[in-house]
């Protein structure tokens, strides 16, 4: 009888971990975009809502998404939709005026400011490309415009995301964010190249109050960079209380976002993570990050 009870308890634990009820994806790519995507923002919001998810943060490398979030909320009630701005060259790089504009857009659904991603100096150098880039630091110090943007993030209670900056730049950004009074900071897919933080660096960022993001996209497809045991080891070292699970999906040919989460959760369960730990990383921590 005891053996049967243990088996049933494990089965119930497995089933409950599979639910997407309350999950928030802080890293969701979708159309309209300037590169192939698997689904548009309206259809993604409907799908996520119908699968029980609580919210999405729409991310675009080239354009702000707060206006898209406003419109999607009108069309698809019953799910929290947010946008943000990635400080790449199309918006003028690290441009305080662009951040101020996002804050003023009706609805106030622009919540995340990503430091440069595809146009980041670290990304361009990593990719060995010969093209203009956007810097966040020089000689070990953040640039004045970066500090100005961080001050705006603090003033408007936004979330600072570190983008595709280097580990050293990430730590500078987190440190300045905390000094300036930013309450919500996330290190964007910290392990994934071109960021490539090691465990010690992730622990240092987490120790300063940042959340460390782990994305499912890093485990699959042409962008695969890791196997799940490597992720699991890093999450254990940082601690689930300072980690966020997100999809970074939307690429043509990859699973849709809810399917990716279910596969992500199953893989983590296979590494011994509990239902509560997964919910902490996929539900509780993202909600805290967005001030929900």
C-alpha cells in the first residue's frame, strides 16, 4: 500500500508540474517582426491564454512593442500582455528619448528595457561581423547614456534586462541598476552565447538582486547551446529563488511558446526539480519582476 501511495504521489506531482496555469513568459518573440516568426502576437496571446498562461512580454529586436501590447490587450482579454524596447540601432541605440517615449505610450504596457541585443558590441564581436554596433561600456565603466537610461528605468519602475552584453558588462549594469534604485533586473539568457556567464558570475549577479534568465531556446534546434544537465547544474548553483524560466521562442520551425514550456518543465522534472521549484521560476519570479 505504501509503495502504491508513493507511486501515485509521484504521478500527481508529474501531472501538476505540467500545468501552464499562471506561467509568465518574459521573452516571447512573435510577428509582426523583420525576421521569420512562427506566430503573430494576437494568435500567441490567444494560444497562451487558452493554455492557462498568465502573461507574456513581447520582444522585438528592432521595434518597441508597448503599442502592440496595448492593441493585443484590447483584442485578447484575460491575459497580461506587456511590451518593451531593445536598445539597438533602429531606435538610436542606448537612447534615453526612446525610453521616455515608450513610457508615455497609452496604457503603460511598456515594462522592459533591454540593453542592446543583436547590435550589442559584445554580440558583433562574438559573431566576428564587420558592422556598426552599440556599446554600453568603455574601459570598464558604463557610458553616460547608459547611466541615464538606468536612471529612467528606476524613475519609471521599469525592468532592466541586460541584453547581449558581456558578463563583465552585465555585472556593471546590475551594480549600477541597484545603485540607481532599479527594483527589477534580469540577466538576459545569462549562459547563452554571446553572454556566456559562468556560475560564479551568475551567483554574483543574483547576490546583487538580479534574476538569472534560462531560456528553452538554448536547448533545441540550430541555436542549441546546452543539454539540460548543464542548465540544471547552474540553476541549482544560483538557486531557483533567483532564476526565471522563459521560452525565447517564436522562431520559424521551433515549437510554439506553450509547447516549449511544457517540454522545458518535463526536462527539469527529469533533473529532479520539484513542482514548487518550477513554479517559483516560471510563475512567481516573473510576476515579481513585472510588479504583478
